[in-house]
C-alpha cells in the first residue's frame, strides 16, 4: 500500500515553526575589559578602568565581533550564523570519546535543542576551570598571567632561625626587627662585615658588654624572691606576705581601673570593690579573691612604680615575678570542678595580662593564651548565654559575654604581634557582643538586661563595645595573613583596609580631641583614644605590610596608608602637652605598651626615607607613591587629585624617627640593645644620598654614649667577656638558657657566623 510522504516545502515550513517556538539564544558583546571579566570584577568600562588602575594591570578590551568579546548567550533572536561560535576550550578538554568541534552532528544536535553534548562540554569546561584554580592556588610563583598577587620577597616578610642542624628552630614574623632588617642591604652588610671599617668591631664589642650588663641586671629582676616561692607555708599565706599596705593597694587599684579595665573587661567593679573591702575587714571567705587581687596589683605596679614592678620593696607595689609565681602555684594546685570556675578563668586572664608585661618573648604569651581559649570553650563561653537560660542568670550571662570578647581581643592582639595564627575565627562562636552599660546597672538578682546605650555615650564598657563592633573585620585580617600567598586580587585587601580606616575615623568622633577638659581628663581621653586606635591600626599595618614595602605592583593607596599609620604611631605623644604633670608617666607607659609597634613603625619609615633621599633605589616606585600624600588627606582613592597632594619632606621623616630613637634610648632596658643598634644603623644608612660607613660608625658612638648615660652605667666597671673558642655560632647553649647573653662566636673557618648565615645577628647568636 502506497504511503504519501510530506513534500520538502511542507517539512521546511514545519521546522521553521518549531524553531520560532523555541527561545533562540545569541551571543552578546561584553563591555567589560578582559582583566575584569577574567577576575569577575565590576568594570566601569573606562580605558584604563579603575580596577586595572588599582592593581597596575594592563587594561585591554576585546575587539568587536571577536569570540572573546561574546557572552554565553541572550534571549534575543538573531539570524543563525553559518558556523557555530568557537568555544575558548583548549585541546586537553576533549577526550577520545568527545565529539570534536568540526563534527556537524554534534553541533547540529546543540542547535536543535539536544542538550546532551552541550551539557558534556559545559561539564568539561567547569572541571577545567576548577583544575586551573587549584593549580594557580598551589603555584609558588606569582605572576600577572596566574592572577596571583606578588607580595614582597619572603625574607622581608618572615624568617626562621635554624640551630643545631635544624633541630632547634624559631619562627620570626613580619614585625620582627631581624626580618625588617632584610629590607636594608647596606645596613645588613655593615653589621655583618665588621672588618671593612676601622673601629666597627670595637664599637660593637662595647655594645656587647653594655648589653650583657643590662641583660644580667634584667635577669636578676625577673627572678622570683626565693624566700616566698620556695617556702613551705600555705600559698595564701605567702600571697598575703607580699601584699603592700592598704593605701598602696588603693592607689594601684585606681590605676588598674583607669588603664587596664577598658577594652579588656575581666572584673565586675562594684562586686570586686565589695569583696576588697570585706578582705581588709577580715570577713572575706572566698579563696579566689586573693589571687585576683595579686594579679591585678601586678598589672598596676608595672605602670605606677619607679621600679616598674621589678623592685623587691613593698613600699610602692608588688614584685611582679614573685606575685605571678605564687598565683601560678595556686592555679596548678586546683583540681576537678575548680578548673571550670568562672573566678578561676578571671585569675588566668589577669595572670596572663600581668605576665605579658614582663615576658621578653610574645610567643610565650601566645602559647599560654591557647590554654585559656580552650578553657573558656570547655566552659561554654563561646556559645551565647541565652542558649542556656534560665540556668545561666542574666547577670552572669553578660559577664560571660564580656569575658569571651576580652579573650578574643587578647587572642587577636597577641597573634598579630607574634605573626602567628589566631586560635578563634569569626564564625567559631555564637556569643553576642556585650552591651554598652555601666557596671552599676548589672547585679546578681537582675531579671532582664537594660537596653544598650548608644556607642557615643560614655559607660564603663564603652571601649569594649566599640572594639567588639570592629572585631569581625580585624579577625578577618588575621585569617587573610595566614593565606597571604594565595590571595589573587587586591580588591579584598583594599575592601578590608577601607573598613579599618573608617573605624579609625569613627574613633575621633567617639573621643574628640577638642573640648573643655581638665588635665587628668585629657590624659585619660588620650589614653582611651590611643588604645582603641592601636587595636584597629595594628591589623591595618599587618594587612598592608606584605605589599606596602617591596611588592612591585601594589596599589598606591596601600603604601600611603601604611606610611601614614606608621607616622601616626610615632607621633601619638605629640598630641599631649609636655608640660602636663603626668606627661613623663604617660610617655613611659606609651613606650612599655607600644614598644614593638614603635620599632616596626620606625624601621618602616626608614624604607620611605631611603626612597625620598635616593629615588634611584626605589625600583618598585612604592616609596615615591607613598610620599606623594598630604598628612591630613582622607586618601579617598581614586577620587584624590595627585596635583594637590603635599610631599612628605625627608627632613620631617628623619626627625620623627630620631625622636623615636631618642625615646627608645631614654627607656632602654633588658633586651632592647639589639633593637636600638638595628634602628640606629638603618637610620644612618638611609638618611643621606650616599652611604658612608664612617657616618654610621660615628652615629653608633653617639648612641652608645647616650645609652650609657640613660642607664648610669660605666663600661670601665663592666668586665670584658672572655673570648669564645672557635665553635659554630649556632651550637651555643642559648636555647637551654633563654636569657643567655649573646657572644661573639666564629665558625670553624674563622668567618663570623653572621657572615655565613645572617638569620642570626652579628654578635647576637642567642635567641631573642
């Protein structure tokens, strides 16, 4: 039976109707530049665009009608091209079982709506993209083509001291002077090659004698008083024996509340005052109060006594090493349920705070803090107290919030100072920030918390509340620093940095510099502003440091912000009138609390001094970019006008660093000699257009004389250390004796150890 078939014309008409029913996609031109499209950034479509300007990339646009300038598709209709648009796929994307692009059946199926092969190609493309991302993340080389950022060289960001054939090692982060010294080749060579200039070795040997005498005295002051530590008397009796008189304790407590119970909220002041009065009346039965009191007095003694808490007399304070040793003995005696008492956690945090004042290595505090963080977590402080109501009363819930955010802030601060990872990340806890309330508004029998007051209202907890508001961004910085080698775009760094700079601006509104205040109020407000400012400025400096100094393509605003923040740190004291009654006490506190930050800032500014004095040495252009700024500009990149910017003058930078060096010399003690020598050599190496070793040597002579006068020391009374034998400088016993003074040691071939390996310092082969 004959079956009629449709004509060719009818079949063609039917296919056209089916195609019209479908949504035919067409490629549409992409207006973004190729770099923004590759990095999935918002492009302003200028040439060059702002994103490429920020990252100093070459801004390019694809040619019209080029396949690279076509997006994946559009819902609009267009005449179907004679050939399918080529996909940007490499040959490796196609396997033996995959139809090749010139296979008409494959493309015909895609055109007719069959998504099987299209899905296969898309899947392969996605897998290829994931593979490329994985390889770029693991690639040790940063380049424009890989999309990775190029940070400064690793020896100017981090270092490792290696001893005993790598059996003993110590990590040094980007804040360490020995790492920053690698930015200055001339200074490094000057201290390594001591025989190239007559008199250098003799001068450094005199510094060695001075350092040894200073260190011996410092070691003795850090030793606990044995009659109390080794006694067989009960530990509470020994604690009572080292307490000063009540009048002295009253003064120290007032000082502690003013200076320390600010961002770090540990105690409920009304309850502590009540227990304090009961103690002196002999009516207090709590075993936890005396360790709390002794730790608190240790913190205050560091700032309020002439001996900085290291004198044996009880007339003005407590001996911090002895007090800390007794409190630690008491803590080590606790067992079982006592270890999860909230009062014990308070003692642990207070003790860490006190020990941090005298601990020579910040890494020791970082290690101790790890135990406290885990102790707090075992007590559930990382979870919000509302999750456990009504078993956790309202009052204790708020105290737990204050304590948890105190621990978080200490963790962040110590981690940044030691360039080691934070123990807690944002998202690891649900505890909400504490409220802006006075301590008097909190009491044990309260049923509900009062509403939080506005942040500009002064309360006992105002500073901690503001610090908690900024904590999330600051913690993000710590996480970014740990993965700094894998960050692929400056935008993330710039966004976080911009938030931190906005926080810094807010601090000036909360604590304004103007106003009718008494001298005492001015000092307290200055102290509050500096404390908050440094808590935000430290993360900003840490974030920008790997790129501001030494990175070849860093955006200019990073270098400018880094230089400006370094200058701000060194000029804090300029805000105060030197004629204030307590100016000297404030200056000493400034030195004690911010010494590491001051040294880092001074060495960083020396980098920019060299760029200003010797433009030819600034191959990356970072120094000149940073110098082209106004000290008072808002630096709102990219809306600034370069023609209106004022240059930082080299003389102003040099005088600022010289004032900082003078402050360090006036307060020199303990292990400060190496930092003073390092800063002095670097400054004298960079402050003139040409490096003159004789000028550096003359500067060292002046610094040594000033150090001797500041400490009332005479080198004639300091014995000359016996010469060391021909042993390897890395084989000393400095590790077994952490406070062992440095010794001039030579390698078996007679070359100074620092010449063969400069991750130790010349004449300082022991640990920091």
